[in-house]
């Protein structure tokens, strides 16, 4: 057998190449690791630097916040002190305002009382004048105007005490309005009509009819006219003229007494008028009617009694006395 000699192996170079490759890989890995570690170190350094910067900035911010907080605290303390001062000033202003309001209230009350007193005096004066016009002059229209003015004065007062006065004044005005034009005016109109009717009275009594005359008057009637005579009736013309003048004077006196409301003078004047009526005209139905109307006029009460008259004035004076002497 032939010995075959081993051929030279081609693996021998590979044995040296593989370690070299491994060694190169390890070197590359070490280099990359070192580079990564360097990068990591740089990143850590940058991170630490950034963190330090952020921490420094945070500290600065905290210091600024603390400074602002201290400033705010001082501002709040100053504001609290200012508020206390302002509150004290406001309290002082409130007290002064209250004192001023009290002073104004007292002044307004005194002014109001003064105005009420003036209105009360004005109403009393108007009511007094109205009563005098009504009682002494019989001027109903003037009295009504004065009562209306007094009502306006009382209406301008807002005090509840004057409610009774206004009510009493309404009742008094209604009682006066119920009189109409007034007793004196009505009586004067009736008296004027009565005086005018005197001219229609017959101066002679007409003769009675023949059927009513006695037989001897009927026999003598063609020769003698017989008329009843009254010794009190004036026949002479001169006497009748003088009596008529006296009658006119008495009529004027009666009108004057009526105007001034003199009941006694009115009645006396009408008595004298009745006397002249008997002297100037003979007895007749017309004269009897005139005398009857005259007695009716004579009985008229020229100053009628009104229960409500003066009630408002009396209450007003009572109120004033109560206020002046509490």
C-alpha cells in the first residue's frame, strides 16, 4: 500500500484570522462602548447642568415669589390699616350724618309746626269772618266764599287731627247751602211784591147788590147813595197824600231793618205800616189778605238759628288751646 502523505491543510490561516476578527470585534465593541459611555457622561453632565440651571431658576422664582409674598403681605397690612382708618372715617361720617338728620328733622318739624300754626290761624280768621258776614250782614254769598277758602286751607294740611275739622266744615257748609239765597233775600222779594200790591187795593168799598140791600136802601137808592164809612180811613186828599208819604217812609225803614237783620226794628216798622194800611184803605177782602201777608212777613225770623253754625270755629279754637296748653 502506498502511503498517502497528508496534504497541507488550508485551515491554518483561518485559525489566525478568526481570533483577529474576534479581537477586532472586541476592539470595536470597546470603542463603541467607550464612545457611548462618553456620550452618556456628556448627557449626564448636560442634564445635571440643565437641572442645576432649572433649580437655580426655581430658586430665583421662589425668592421672587417670597419677595412678592412679603410685598403683598405688607400691602395687605397697609390696606388693612387704610381700611380701619376709612372705616373709622365712615363711622364718623355716619354719626355726623345722623346728627345732621336729627337737626334737619327738628328744623323740618319746627317749620312744619309753624306752617300748621299759620294755616290754623288763617282758617280761624276765615271762619270768623264768614260767621260775622252771615250773622251780622246776612251775606250768604260772601260767607260761602270764605267757607270755601277755609276748606282749601284745611285741605292743605296733612295732619290727621284736622280730619274732624274738615268733616265739621262740610256739615256747616251743607247747612248754609240749604238756605239757598237766604231768608232776608226771600223776605225782601216777598216784601217788595207785597208793597207793589198796595196799589191795587180799592180806596172805596163797592156798593152791595140790590138784592142784598135793605128795603129802605132800595127805596132811597135812586136819590141817595149810601156807603159804609170807617172813621179811621182818611178821606181828604191832603191827608191821604201825607199818610201815603208816611207809609213810604215806614216801608223804607222796614227795608233798612230787613237789610241789617234787625228783627225788632222790622216788626215795629211793619206794625206802623199796618196802622197806615188801616188809615188809607177801607176794609175789604183785598186789605184783609194784605194784612194777613203782612203778619206772615212780620213773623219771619231774620236770623235763623243754625245748629251747625260756628261748630268748626269752636273746634278749631279748642284744638289751638289744647296745643298751646298741653
